[in-house]
């Protein structure tokens, strides 16, 4: 069993900052690309940022210059530092990862976390 658990969401005022964390656990052999997605009410889930194992990063245009994704391969964790938050950043944020698992046999899984709510409001 492999799972991703997010933390760090909450209520923040416009212009404020939050840091999301996501921890992967289970029978992990190696984690490839990790990413953060978000889904606002009435909208489709969208990619916010992703980071390859090589640390190559990719960002949605709407968050470039404000959000920073990073990872700690030793701890199987990915982070999203969100600065200059706007009301339109309000959404449930989901962690995603492509993971090679070791048991019961070597196989590749795409895993999602349960989501953490970020609300940007006065």
C-alpha cells in the first residue's frame, strides 16, 4: 500500500503565504515526477506545478513567480511554497506522484493524495 498525505492548507488573506507538504509512504522503490494539482468549485482539476526526480520543474502560467515546488527525495516528500496568494488560488490542492513500488511485485502506480483545502479570503 502506497499513500500520499498532504498538509498545510488553511485560510489565508490575499497577499499571504502558505506552504503545502506531501509525504509519500509505503513500499516505495523510487518516486518519479511529483506534482501539485488543484480543483476549484465548478472547475476541472488543473496542474499547478510538477517536479521531476532531476529537479526539473514546470509551472502553470497563473502561478509562475509566486509558487515554488521542491522535493526531498530522502524523505519522499514534495512541497509547494505559495506566496502572494490571490482569491482565485482558492481550491482543494492535491498531491500526485508516479511511484515504482516494490511489493508484491515491481510495478508503477500513479498515486493521489486526499487533498487539502486552501482558502484565500479576507
